[in-house]
C-alpha cells in the first residue's frame, strides 16, 4: 500500500531539466491517449458534477457533458503548448525553475490512481534512459504528467465557461482574502495553474505552506507506482477523471470556505463580546470562590483560637545583652489581644527579679539584674485569657543564655602591653589591642575605651571590642587622666583630668569630665559655678547618673539624663560601690560607719554584719544578691596573717572565696554582672614583685583568679588584671 493513501500531498511541478523532459514526454502521451479514448476519459456522470454546478469555482468550474469534446481538444492544445514552453525553458537557470516550483505546489488528490505508463512505453523516450534513470526521477515524471494534464483540462474548461470564471474569481476574492500565499507567483507562465492552487490551498493550508525541502523529501521517500505500456489509454482516462474529481472537491471546498467565511464575517462582531462576557463571569465566580474560602479559613482559625485560648506567636530577646546588663527584656507576642495581666501571674525559673508590662497582644518581662550565663530560663504566664473572653491558657517560653567572656590587661616591661579577651577557661584568649603603655581600659556591650601614655601624657581611644575602628577622643587639654568608667546606658565615658602644667595658682587638678562615646567635646562637671575637684567617683550602674565626693568631703549626685541639678547627700570619705538594679550605694561616712544609701530618696541604713563576723572590710563591692568584702585574715591570737575575700549574702551569711598568705596581696575583687562569678586580682610574692612606672602603678606580676560564687570553687587563674567586670581599675 502506498503512503499516498495515508497522506495525500501536492504533486510537484517540473524543477530540473530532467523533469522538464519528463513533462514533455508525459504531455505527448496524454495527447495520444486522448485521441484513442475520446470522450470516455471524462466522467459523464452528472452526479459527480452536481456540487460543482451548485457552487461554481474559478479553479475547477463544472463541465457539462456537451462540452467534453471541446475540452479534450483544448486539453490537447494546452498540452502541446506547455510542452513547447517547457522545451524553451529547459536551458534557463535552475534557480528560477525551483522558485516557480515552490510557488506552483498544489495539494494532491485524496487517493490518486497509480500511473499506467512508463518511460519505456513512450515512443519519444529512448529505451536506454529508463534503464539508467533513478526511480525518483521516474516518479517525478509521472507526477508532472498528472499536473500537466490537469492544467490542460482546466485551461480548456476556462475557455468554455468564461462568465462562470469571472463570477467565481469575484467570490474567491471576497471569501479567501484572509489566506495569503507567502509564495505568490509573478510569472504569467503559471497563471493557469494558480487558480487551481488557490482553491486547494483554501481547504488545505498545510499543503500550501509546506517548504520546498519537505516536498522534495516526500518525493524521494514515496515509492514509484508500477505501470505497463498497455495501460496508457486507461491512465489518461484516470488522469482526466481525477481532474474532474478534484474540480468537484475543490468547488465544494470553495463553497464551504465561502460559507464559513461569510458566517465568520457576520458573527465576527458579536463573538468577542460573548467571549468577554463569559470571561467576566468566570473571573467573578473565581473571585467569589477565593473570598469564600478565605472567609471560611478565617472563621475556622477564629473558632480554633477561641476554643484553644491565646498562644505565643513571636518572642523577642537578646541573651548576650541579658548577661551583661540589667534592664534586658523578653517580649512575648500572643495571637490575640489579652485581658490585663499582673506580676503575680508571671514566674521565671531560675528565680530572678523582674517587672511585667503587658498591653494588647504583648507581654514584656524586664529583668532588673543581669542573668547568669549558660543557663536556661523559663518564663511562665498563668491564667491568660483573651480580651474578649474565652478559655484560659498558660503561656510558656524558654531561652538559653550564652557563655560569659572577660577582658584582661597584661602589662609587659619588655614588650607591648596587651588587652586580651578570653573565655572563663583561659584556653581561648585572643589579643584585641596592644600599645607600648596601656594605663587602664573599660568595656561596654559593644565598645572598648582605652587610656594610653604617649610622650608622658594621656591619650584616650575608643574602638570596637575586637580592636577595630580605633579613634581618639579629644581631652580638655594636655595632661593626665585616671579612674576611667563608662555608662553603657547613657553612652558616656567619664574620667578625672589634671593638666600637665599644674601649680598652686594655675591648672586644673582632678576635675571630673564626661564625654560622649561617639565623640564630641568633653564637659567638666561643676558644682554651682565652680569646677569640682574630685576625690572619688562612680557611675550609677545602668544609668547616666554620677555619684562623687569632692576634696571637701561632700557627697553629691548628678543625673545627666535629667535637669534636676546636683543633689547633696551629706559628707563621706569613700564610695565602696553601687549595687546594680537597686539604685543603692555602699558609703563610708566621716565617722567610719558603712551604710546602704538609697540614692532615690536619700534614706540609709547600716550595712549588716556578716555571719560569721570577719571584721571590718577595707573594700566592699556590691553585686545582685550580696557583697564581696575584702577583709584581713586573723590567726588564733587575733593578729593579721593574710587577706581574704568573703561572699556575704543579703541574709548576712558569709563564705570565704579566696584567701592569701602574708607574702601575697589582694589588689581588687569584683563580681560578674549577675553575681555568678568573682574575679580576684592577686599580686603574688609582693616583696619580690616591684611596681612598674606607669601613671597607674601596679606590681609587674598580677594574676586574676576566677571563682564560681554559687559553689565557691576556683575556675582558673589568668595572667593579667583590670577585669572588665569591675567598674574601676585596682587601687594601689
């Protein structure tokens, strides 16, 4: 079975010289067959032409039985004329023929009859050519013969039925104007063929737009039909019948196309409107469906929240800040507005002092003291209900604080002095800043403030905690600074300043200066209109307030965050320390008594004695939950034989933390921000440990011992001093 039965294709027209010769030979054979068969070559059945008569077409007009003999004569004349034209065009350029062939492509009949003649049976063709010519050339010759016969019949019919041709062209120009052949021919040589092509292309656009290479591929792969020389008359008859058949099909297709185009033209205005209205309805339905789903989901979630009660949807906390400063907060956000909450509904484990601030959907828990490091804290809020009522629920949230670190200063007489940052094991020490002579430093949550000696005067630098972004702060003049302290909350650095050129009548001696950590001009603190000469001073932790004693022994408080001025708090000889989170200072009065002074209202009470009583403390450092007291160790006879650091709780119970013999000296003791650890600076073998020649002179060898105040165990001993947990440098 031939592939032509499965996929009819347009027969090719002559392209090459071989095909032109085959066309001449086929035309001659068709003329001879027409002489022999006569009128039998045309289907006289009126039924086959009924549709053509109903729908006349310029490409394939209907042929009446009486006009068949004249059509045959016209076919023979057209065949001879085409043969002559093909002979004349044979020497022309192949490219022109190829272009015409592409334009002349037309659809093949649905089931074309196999060719009945071969090149051997044609008297004009030499026998030797058939033996050596390829099969695809023979097939091309057969197809060319079919095309030429069809064209001859079309030309004869056009001459016999000229009026129908004109009206059909008018109809085609009206209904087929939208289908434009991209390979329109300009040569009048193929004018008679174009009419048949147009009608066929209107019913089969795929064949009309097939590429030239695709047609050649089809011709190569399609098998050549078998034929004999005795079938030439029958072949001519079948060819002519095929022309009539194609004419009928083309006419019917033309009519259908015209009717369809007319319908499209008539309904073309209303179709888009109908489509738009349909699209609008579909969009409205989709939108309504989405909104309905959202309403259902919202209602479902609302119902679930009402049946389950409030729950936590977000938490804000900074664990690192929580272990370094008091006043850190945890904010719990619920999924709905809450009924009022008081402090009694909130618990924190491990226990730590806090305040509660709740509003709307938020619950804020503010810790009044720093938290312990490496500890899991759990906040529980019981009896929580929504603002609109509903079930009661309990909200719970946990977080874990990070491990602590500490900064230490190590002086080296032979090399540069260095500030290290280390963990509490001492195994991860990292140098962050070095200089020839470092006097003192303090640390905030994100900055370091360092005092150095250059050209025998002081310089003050601010940098990041890793030593980067170093910049110098402007001092009140050329001189010396000491007792450096920082207010993290107020963003200030404070120090005492003395001019280098100082006499009884000129220069400033130990004036108190504050300065923004971000830079700016220094400000000298005044009492009234006079610059105060300061004996000792301290920042009140977690505030911008300053507590100081001047050379006259007057104790004063000044808050830089308010315009309350200087508050007088009586006379005193020393400020032992200020407790975090309580706004209470440990003050030594002129009579030697030690009191707890409430800085908010000025009330005071004697400092409770320890149990057991270790005697009078030379220094007292408060921390959340108690104090560290530096006392003298006594032998059985009551004579001093060493020194000790005693931890005294708020209940008065005392426990020795560190103790040294008479050959060593304790220089300083201070607690970590939460009171979890203690750092004790010890100068060993003091007789053989000379002091350096710095503005803040200290023994050349100083060690810092770290203790766990919860258990009393020593963690590690580190080389260095001036622990960043301490508010001030060691006293000498």
